[in-house]
């Protein structure tokens, strides 16, 4: 599946490079995730992971652009034992994804911008453990994740941007199944987002702009 994702990125990059009228830029992405899983009975962004990728941006107007980004993203959850407080529970799940996202960026002024978009993400592998041992493949996670992504960033200079992003699963990454307790949520929004486990991600990323402008035939 990773091979197909890389082929898709290469194809998109090639199509962009043939465009004569728009200015396109590429941008490597490096950063880290602070993660939790909604529905696992543990609170807090206590699991950290890497975020590394590359993207291509179409700059339609000075304040408006769209980007296609592909990245390797580590997600999951972690809860450590705390014997001093009588807590001997332990839980850790590492989820390794290939994320493909489409993001719209709008500059609020010359420095600050916001991002909004959606992601289609593929689970490469995972590792799940608790105080009783390894739980891989007992209740498998879904191979595909669909997410809503938002971000707020700052332009450092003409090439570097720093951004804080939030990503939330739109569908469960693991349904509750038969082990779910019969809890009824009177709120429709709560019922929609309480059908299983969901990734909640906060990311700090740094991007670097690489110009891909193709000269017009008149200039060549």
C-alpha cells in the first residue's frame, strides 16, 4: 500500500510541474505529534511520535492556496503506572500511519495563516500492550482512517513556516463492538463521536518552501 501512495504523490507532483499559469511549491515537513485516543478511558496527550513528510502546494492567490501532503505519522496512546497513587494499570499503543491530506490555507495577514482540510490515512502496523501483556490482533484497528485537520501557523521568513495542527478521526479507528457498555448519549454530536476509538492529535511542524515555478513558453 505504501508503494501506491508514493506513486500517487509522484503522479500529482508530475501533473503540477506541467502547469504553465500557476506557481507551485514543494515543502518538506518535519515535526512531532502529541497523541491520545478518545474512548480508551485514559486522558491526556501523553504519547509522542514523529511526523515526517513532503507536500506540493498550488498558490492560486497571494492569500489562498491548496496543498497535497503525504507523511509518515506516529499516533497512539500511553498511560504509565503510578504505584504511589495505587495505579498499576499500564497501556500503550503505537499506530504507524501513512497520511495523505488535502489542506486549504488562508493567510489572515502577512504573517499568520490558518489551514483546514481532510485526510485519508493508512495504518501500516501497530503495537498494543497493557499490564497483562501484548494485545496485537485481539481487537484489530481499522486499516483506514479518515480525519478532519485544522492548523494555525506563522510565517518565519520567505521559506520557513511553523504551524500547530490538530487532527481528529471522523470515523472510529476501532469500533466498540460487543464489549461496549450500553451508554446512551442524549446529544446527537456525542452519539456520533462515541461509537468507538478515535485518534486525537496535536502536531508541531516546520515546513520549508521549494519553488517549482515553470517558465512560460514566451520566456523560454
